């Protein structure tokens, strides 16, 4: 980047014109700082974004995927990127703990997309909420294979009682990449709704996470 005019270097451009003036690769280049021999940091940043599918993909990427990208073999850069992803997750969690989750439904999708997107194994998670629908805790309760997972309603009910939850948002990922809810998803949702109603806990939504797509079953009228 030293070959660029001073006003075109990402750091100087950000300070002079604000972060929105930077292209995606320029923003990432600020974090990566250096490329490798014969491949500058801007080119490396673009390689990373192309490989993982932009920033949305980067936020759902795991350590092994990053390690496979030439130029990210060292631990420092990967650790910094993974730390940034975790900060984004915690920022969203903090937001949802401070106010009812459906004051900003987009943040619920963003948070679950960060938590579950890009997983190679199917994960069933539950957002446990208090009586004012603020986040108490996100728990990954069941893990399955690429095609199915076993979910036990009694375990969800038991945990809701332990946390004194007033409501829940269910969530799971589709490792195949498609976020479209299946008939099995609809059946599971109704089963859990029935079980949780017995202890006065409402099921507010069931979120399905794919690759770069997050679908709310409540918004689809499938609840």
C-alpha cells in the first residue's frame, strides 16, 4: 500500500473521509495489515472475501477455513479475525439483553446468523427470554449430522424452567445452505409449542439459518 498516493491508502482514507468511504477489501486490509511475498495486503483481503463470500461469509467462517487461505497460515491474523467475529456476536447479544428482542427483529436474525451460519453440523439452539422478552441466554442444546438432529422437548422445557424463562425463540441451521423451513421443522415447532405451553412459556419464533440467508417461520405464517 506504500505505492498508493497517501490519500488513497485505506488508513488515511478512513481517517479523512470515514469508514463508509472504504471498499470491503480496504476495510479488511486494515485488519490484515500485510500480505505475502508478491501479493499485497489489498489483494489478500480480496482473496479472503472471494473465498468466504464477503463479510457475511467471513462472520460465519471457522478457523480451519481461514487457515486454508494462503496468507492466513499464521496464527496472529486468524486469531484477530476470529476475535472480531466474537465481538460482533457479543455486541448483538448485549443489544438483545438490554431491550425486548422484537424491538429490533433484524438483530435476532443477525445474531443467529452469526452463531449458526456456516456450521458443517446441524445445531438446534434456543434463545431463552425473560418475561419482557429480553435475552437471558442462547444455548446450543442439540447437535446432529448434516441431515438430521434429535431434539428432546423435555430438555427444552427443563432448561426453560431452570432459567425462569417467559418465552423462547427456537433456531437451527441447515448445513445444506438452504434456509427454507421443512415440514419436519413445522412439526417440531408445534411439538415444542405444545410442550412449553404446559409451563406457560411462549414460543415466539423458529429461525432457520442457511448460508447467507435467515428465515423466520413466524414471518412466514408457519407458527
